């Protein structure tokens, strides 16, 4: 009887651990779906920087006080600055060319 109880407890524990892992994985996938710009382990530095830049533009457009402040600092009308930020968000970003490191040649 004791052995059966031990096996039953072990089975329940393993079942709960699997359920916890599955629940954690589902929550992680939900967070990734909700916050697309955060990326993952395969996100390059350029992709992350472009996401941050576009999120910044979206925040500036979405917060009227920040948009007014930016327009005032630029000396432009608010709608002109808003349209400029929207165009910058839609424009493709140019990835910088990767420069090869110069190699040192040894003289023989």
C-alpha cells in the first residue's frame, strides 16, 4: 500500500511539473505575441535597434504632449512633424555594411 501511494505521489508530481512547463511555455508565447518588438535570441542588433527606433516614433506620435514638445523644438507645425514621423516609421532602414577587419600581414 505504501509503495502504491509513493508511485501515485510521484506520478502526480511529474504530471504537475509537465503542466507547469507547458503553462510557462504558453505564457512566454503569449508575451512574445503581445510584445513583438522585443525579439528573441536570434534577433540581430540591427533588428532590435530598428524596433526601438520605430517604437520611439510611435510613442512620439501617440502622446500629444510629446508631439507638441518635439514640434516646438523643431520649429515646425505639429501635423508636419507627425507626418514626418509616420514617414520615418514606414521607410525601410538601411542596414550598415559590415566592414571587414583589416588583417595584418607579416613580412618574411
